[in-house]
C-alpha cells in the first residue's frame, strides 16, 4: 500500500511537471506568433509619409541624442577601467609594453561598444518604449486609432525601430572613441602607463573589419531592443502595474536575446 501511494505521488509530480512544460512551450509559441504578426503590420510602407518623417525625427532625438550623455559617461569610465585592469594583468617582462593599449582597443571594438552598450541602452530605450506604448494601450488610444482605420503598429513602432537602428552605429563609434580617450587619460594623468605605450598599443595591428563587426552587431541589437519592447508594450492588458511588468519583461528578454544573438553573430562574423 505504501509503495502504491509513493508511485501515485511520483506520477502526480511527473504529470504536473509535464503540464508546466507544455504550457510553457505553448506560451513561447504564442509570443513568437504574436511578435511575427506584429512585425508584419509594422514593416510596411507608411500611409502618410509626412507624418512618418515627423515622428521619425522626434524619435531620432529621443532615442539617439538623449542617449548620448549616458553613452559618453559610461564609455569614458569603461575605457579608463579597461586600461588600468589590462595594465595590472599584463605586468610581465615577456609581454611588450603596448599590450595594454591593444587589449583596451580590442575589448572596446569587439564587445563593449556594441554588446555591452546595447545591454545598457536596452534598460533606457527599451523600458521607455514599452511604457510609452503600454500606456497608450491601457488608455485606449491605440484602440481609437484602430477604429479610425489607422495602422497603429506601423504608425507607433516603425519610426522607433528605424530611428534607433539609424542612431546606434553612431553611438557605437562615439562610444569607442570616447572609451579610447578614457584610456588615454589614464596615461596622461597617472603613472600607470605612459601615453606613448598606450598610443602605440591602440594603433598596433589594427583591423578595420572589427569596426564593421561592431556596427553590424549593433544594428541587429537595435532592432531587437525596439521591436521586442514595442511588442511587450503593444500587447499590455490591465492597468498601470501591468505596464510596469511589461517594461521589465521587455528589458529582461531583450538582454537575453542580445546575448544569444551575440553568440551566434560572433561565430558567423569572426
């Protein structure tokens, strides 16, 4: 009798676990389907070109220019920190003196100015987009657009996607330049490394393709951030708490997708 009860208990646990897995897979498939259909509505020629370009110019300022201060601040400090850490970990007489500048340059070009910067901007830009569109959804502004025959997805989301995709390469280039400037400041204002050794390092064996590699990745990540954040905001149901939850989900899932795509793109492009 005891063994029978244990067997039934195990079967119950297994069935519950299987039910959770099935529901989870169905939930994922639902998100994929809704996201695909939404992008089908978004990626169309705008009905009113003048209105689209007006929205596009506003989004360029909101997502690009307003993100510039945080990009500058983070990049200059990261460049300085990378230089200090690289110098600390390469204090070996067998290594050339330019190794510190070389490591700083490669780290900025290959990872920080594209991947890490996009992870940071996903918190700023992504949460802003999700909360803005989500608020419009719960206040029924999107429903009013649909009643008037407006393609609300195209009108609201397409300018955001194109604006951020346009600005992201510029932010990446600025981030790299400012990061290298931060490393130069370490050599100029401290005795950790000489400016000459640092400058030799950032020029040594430079591969221009790494710049394009970072730009290509940033374009993909910019699309992921804006499209996923728009998706979570567009399908909000409920009230203010649900808008906050959608904003959090947008940032978290965008970061996960960026890391996943970073792995794939690194394998394909390098």
